[in-house]
């Protein structure tokens, strides 16, 4: 079974503590919840359900994971670290009544922060913009003269180049996503509903070992113009453009796949539209190489759309990073001047929306290497290579 082992988590904490010393931080708090899970998963492997959590990292020594009572046993099962505490503010049931947890033992922000700060007062927070205001206020008032520094970029920089273990997790997520998409293609046919096709995809990915489906985007016919949208009970009709993306999570790592197609027989106009997307995807392949400037890749894709008179339907950059989040750095635009680097893992996001002949996108995963891109989602790559 592909997995990130404890030694890699220990190495991550070591690098983080080195960065903390460089940035003169006395402690680091990494916040996470069910939706914004990636940084918390990176430092301790925990992913909350309903509740909130934080990993407190001192400049020296082992981290402390703080969560809430309902998830305590689950956290002990998942977390790499043994020191686990409950904090009242992390309970996440939004009702006006005060909920009692008679069997729970609680710690306070004051005690936990005092321990990891070890007499200091400079606290870096990762996830500052994701944290509820009342939780941040409790943290601010827990320690006298506390200085809070937004440390989000520090972790983003450490996460941008993937290890061999991370790449294998993404490769497994990609395998599961491809199996899901094969089921989607077989079910997204005239006479079936959008939910039937989405359900087939999600079920196949789960059966293959997925721990979660981050999302399934689905639109058929005119609904394909929504850019994002959920599957409905709409019946798929002959000639409907199908815009469907499947984001599959394995051991925290997310692979997203999307192949643009038509249910039944495509018209000549639909073929020309889809052909431009496939052409742009093939051109992009030439630039997903170590040392290529990210903006150069973006400009090359945009040049394809300009050639076909499609620029005004090009809605956002054609690539973003992947990892513990479905979309993360790098996320270049046409002006980006940094190079793509070996070990970056990226997803294409080549899209055209609002065109009279349809709307759609291509999403497939790659590892950047010196020899060019290695596909994490080979079924989608082969489908795009063949075209419609």
C-alpha cells in the first residue's frame, strides 16, 4: 500500500523547524478543518470531520495535535503524533445550545501555546485566512503580548516540490480517478441522468481505493457553460456537450481528471471546438519540462486559442499545482517568470467557456522532469492524444 511513512513526517517537521528559526518564530500553529485540510495533513496526517484542529509545532521537540472530543479516537487513529489534546473552541456543531462533553478532558489555548512558545511570543499561523474569527480572537488573548505572523507562504514553499512518496500517492490517486472516469464515459450516454454518470464515476473510484471524492463537476448540454456545477437529474440527450471533472483523494493527495466529449454523435462544429482544446493540450506538453519559464507555457497555450479566434472564451490560466490540495502552487499566468522544476506536480486546466458551439475543459496530472512531463493520469492523456 502506497503511504507517507512516519520518517517523512519527521523530516517535514525538521525542515519546518529550521524555517522557523530562520524567520525568528518561537512556535507555529497549523490550522485545518474538513474543507481546508491540506496543511494540517502535511504536518500530522490528520483530517478533521465536522470539527476543527491545529498542530502546534515548537522550535524544538515533537508537535502537539489539538482537536475536539467527538473526533478524538479518530484523530489518534490517524495522527502521526502521540500528544493529542481537546480544545473547546474546535468543536464545530453550530447550534445555539451549549453542548456538554462530560467524558472529555479539555486543554486551553493558554496552556498549549505557553508550552510550545517556551517563553517566546512570536507565533506563526498557517491557515490564518481560513480560521474562524472567534478562534483567532481566543488565540490572540491567550498569551500576553503575543505577536501573530502569517506563515502560510512558509509551508507553501516547502510543499511545492514533491518527494518520491508524494508522487506515488498522486500516481495512485490518478489511477483511481482514471478508473472512475472510464465508468463516467460508459454511463454519460443519452437517456441516463447526470447523477447516474456522476454516481458511476464516484463508485468506481471508491471501489478502487479512494478515501474521498473531493468533488464531481458535471454539466450537460447548456449546463456545460456553468464552468463548475453539480450533477442534476437532467437527462442527457443526443449531441449534448458533457463537461465533467472528477477529483479523487488518496492518502490526502488529490488527482483531478476531465476529458471533454459529446454524448452520442458530435456535430462538425463541436468537433472543431474540441479540436482546439486537444491541440492546446498537446502544445502544452512541450513546455512541461524542468527549466521552462511557467509564463512561456501559458503564452503557448493562449497562442493556440488566439490562432483559432477563441481568446475571449479563455477564462483562466491553463495549469495549476496539485498535491494535498486540488489546486495549489504553482498557479502561473502569462507573466510568470519562475521556472518549472523537477518534482513539481501539476494539473492542466485548459478551458474554453461561453463559446456558441460549447464549453469545456481538459484536466490531467503530470510530474515535471528534465525529460518532460510524466503522466499521472495516463488514460486521460491517451484519450486527449487521440482527440475526438
